[in-house]
C-alpha cells in the first residue's frame, strides 16, 4: 500500500509538472481564489451537522470569520454567495458569525462564499454551541461536531497552497477528527494560560503540547498556519479520545484574567 501511494504521488507530481510545461499552449479558465469557500462544501457541512447532531443535540450551527493576518479588520466585513448568475448577500453578525440559506441555483452553479476582505486575511471556523453552559466553558461534544462540520465544509486553510489540492485527496472529516494527530485547531476567546477538562469526577489539564498550535511553529511555518495572529488563543482538544464523554467541559485559564 505504501509503495502504491508513493507511485501515485510521484505520478501526480509529474503530471502537474507536465501540465505546467505545456501551459503556454493551453487556455486555462480563471478559478476562484483558493481560500474562498465552496458553497457546495459548506452545504455538505450543514448536512453532516444534521446527521451527527446527536453529538450536540441542543446545539445550533453557525459559521464564523476570524483574523488570519495582523491588521485584519473584521468589523464591517460583508459576505456574498456568488455563482455564474446568482449573487446572494449573507448577513454577518456582530461577532462576525453567519448562517447560510439553501439555494438550489447556487448549488447548481457551484457558487463560492466570498468576503469583502482579501481571502488570505481570514480564517473560517464552525460555531456549534449548546445552550446553558457555564460561562467561559465549552462542551467537548460541541467541539467534536465543530471539527467534523469544519472539515466537511472545507474550512481548513492552514496548508501551503502548493500542496493543498493534494491534501484534499486524503482528508476526510472522520480521519481528521477521530485521530490523535488530526491537528484540528480550536480558538479560545482570549490568550490562553491553560485548559482543564472536567468529566464527572474526573479532571485533567491539557498538556502544553496541546496549546499554542503544539508550540512547534517557527516564523517560517507560521505563515502557513491559520493561527498566525491567533497563536496564543489556539489549542487542540482531545476530540478523538472517547474516554472523555461528549458532556466533558473545558474550562479556560486566560493570560489576561478579566476583573
């Protein structure tokens, strides 16, 4: 299997090189910015939310825009669903979150969800929030569903563009969200000093390797991570570890405790 995969990758890269060499004789249609989001994929994410709703049976689903680059201003940002003949405005809330309406024409035209800000300045995430949680806490079942929907919706953007197309061939929601090395990043509201899990009488602190994108980002690699300006707010939750129930609560200790 490994040798077959190696042969496939080599063939794919050679094919890409051959295509580049013959580009002068081929007319290529313009494509959308690779960080604009596919309306079809986001609809697929919404469908998955309904199928896996048991992870967070009382939760609602929204999508959210977050800053990716220093100086990104999200206040006043606008969104639209744009296809060949369709253009639909999307209402963005004060917290820069939004929902999408289902539109058959947008699906048929493989529309994109486009922001008024440059796509490279943004990162996109899913919001799955159960009601009546203690202030400042998150529920692990909500985070599990956030990951599944986020991957299915194609919201991941922390890959070098050169190999993003190749990564999509081998990435599925279950493979990312149910693996210890899935590396799906979550973001707290403010810079973190620690995260504690509570599940009945059991509790544990997340290790430092679960904070700040694993603590392994260099200045060179950080620009490929959608945590670039959110690094101190980033953490990995043990969504893959079924020994922690969906009702597990995550409590956050912040670097700048509010008075």
